[in-house]
């Protein structure tokens, strides 16, 4: 095995590096879109106030 190859477990239960990177990329896109949506952010702020103290 090439010394530059990451040493990861080869298992069907282990997600690939590419999959993990794509998940991070999609999460960052969704997060930036959420922050840009003032109405959605106001909804989340209100929901947080509603559950505060549970």
C-alpha cells in the first residue's frame, strides 16, 4: 500500500472519505442558506425561546 494512502478500515459500515467530505460540503451549503434566510432564523429564535427552561 502506498504510504500516502490514508489508513482507514475497509468495511461496508465505514463511509468513504469522499462521502464524508461531500456531507461536510452539503452541510456548509445548507447552513449558509439558513443563515441568509431571515424569516427562518426568526422562526428558530422563537422556537428556542419556546423550549427554554424545559
